[in-house]
C-alpha cells in the first residue's frame, strides 16, 4: 500500500541534490509539493504535486509546511525522580557542577522496571507530539552494572540509538575509589552494554569533581571503541577543557555541549568537519543561566553542527525540539534554515546516518507537519505547538491533535 501526501505548501526536503535555484539556504525547498510513502517504511517519490504518481491512499495537508521529522540526538530519558528544587536554586544563583546527578541516580535505582518504562513512554509521547521521531537515549542514572544494563535494555525497546553512559559521574560509593569505578565501567558494565548499545559516551569535565578527567575519559572511550561501540563525548560544558580535542583526536561522531570553546577548539572542529559533529544543546544554557555557545562562529568556521534537547531531569527538562530551534536562532545567531538543518540532517550526521532527517527517495518516512506556511515559523512563533509528526493512519489532519505516532515499529524507524 502507498500513501500520497499532497497539498504541501512548502516542503523542506533537506536534500542538497535538488536544483539550487529552489534551494532555500540549503533546505532543498519545493513548493506545491507531494511525497509518496510506501508501507515498507520508505519514501518512494518526492516532487511537485502536479507530477505526483497515483497511490493507494491520499492525504492532503491543506497548504501546511512539511519538514523532515526532528532527530533528537542527545537525551537522557530513562530516569525517575524530580529536581525542580535544584532548578529553582540555580535561578537564585547556585552554580551547576554535576553533583545533582546523584539525586537522580538514587531515585532511578529505587524505581521498578514498569515505573521507568511508563515514565519513558510518557516522555517519548511528548516528543512525538512536537515533531521528533528518531531519538538517541543514554543510560547514566544507574551507575552500577545492573542499573546501567536495565536502562539500556529499556531504551533499546524504543530506539536503536542507545548510548552507554556509565561514565556520567563517579557515584557516591566510589568517590574515594575513582580508578575502581573506571575499571567497572570499562569491564563488567561495558560487557553488559554490548547487547544493547550502539554508542559509548563520557562526561569529560575536569572542572567537576563528579565527572571524568581527560585520562579517565580516554580510557573509557578507547575501551568502548575496542568493544565495537561508536564514540560520543560530553565536552566543554562547564568551562574550557580537553573534551572537544579528545573527541576530535579519537574520531568521535559527536562532541556535545561545546559551551566554552577556545580558538584551538574551533579550529580542531573545523578540521574534523564531516567526522566529528558539534552538538549544541541551548536548552541547557537556558536552564542553567550559562553563556550560549557561539553557533554563528561555528557555522562560519565550517564546523558541522547539530541541535538536540538534552532532555534530562537536572539541566534541561524539555522535550521540545521547536523550543531548541527558537533558542538557537535567538541566542546562538543561527538563521532559521541553519537551525532546521542542525536539528535534522545535522543531528542525523551526529548519529552517522543518512536515512533520517531528510526527505528523499529511499529515506525513512518521518514527516513533521507544521501548522504554518513555512519552516521559519518554528523560530518566529516560539512556544506555539506548531509541529507534529504526520500520522498517515489519521484521515482528518485537523482532528489529529493528540500523540501522532511515527510509522514503523519504534522510534528508530
């Protein structure tokens, strides 16, 4: 069975092979467009509506804009507990140093599998309602072999993009035995991760007593690579540090945060464009009152960038990619087109995938429809619920106001 999605006023394909006369700042724009989706979870045709082939079913989106579904390439969704008090304290001047993670670890360890699964499902439903489809999910709130294995197992039920983050912080019980904890992460925890995870990550932040030094981070990443996992890094969040250059040196797919960068860091990222993506998380700066990364300078330097929510209980409890785009435009000086690219094909590149975050023949059929005539409204109308996944099983688009779901068996589709 095939479905023709038509009546698309503006289609941002993000396909840079399209005619550049209609490119729209690298968005591959088409107007009065249509898309044909097959029941094998594949886009079969993209082009002008007037030239569209016949299909078994037809959906008219009534002149709305359509974009690729957002790719949220940095989240921490498997957790229990509440840290709103920590947020309130930060708003009165308390600095963030990573110590609050222990609160979430305690609550998560006490929660049952069913409780965590229900919490995870609710957060994913929020993301779908705001146009996100493929979601990366990290562990990191178990910090024991059993706790980390459980988090990755639950995450793997809903996405292929699972990241092992045993190197999140050093748990309280290992505070005076750091080397033993690194051995645990690179030993039994890593063995457990192989069954569930695609990636390994580490919080490389020497400024924090809770996170990991550059040498500890290197040990964890190299062990993960030897085990066949791809590399990701939390780097340069709390201040200038070695995280970015360690990520570039090891060929990590992504280095995330990049809040505090030196000239040498930017040069390293520029030289690594196409290999290491700088994933920017402006929701964190919003929620911690930290300075925003200079996204404009990174783009101008030729750095590959992505945008993601970093949805987590401590430093950004937001599941909204549209909010992230608006922050990137307003606070990091990206254009609306640059922000959209970073949240779709840029985020896909940080996961080393070319089948998502783009609307072209052969790609996955994640489509997000906007209650607006143009992608620019995502930043132009911040806080307004414009974006939602297009559910091809709902006949009346105007009636589809609750939890649209993506086609396919899970969020990796």
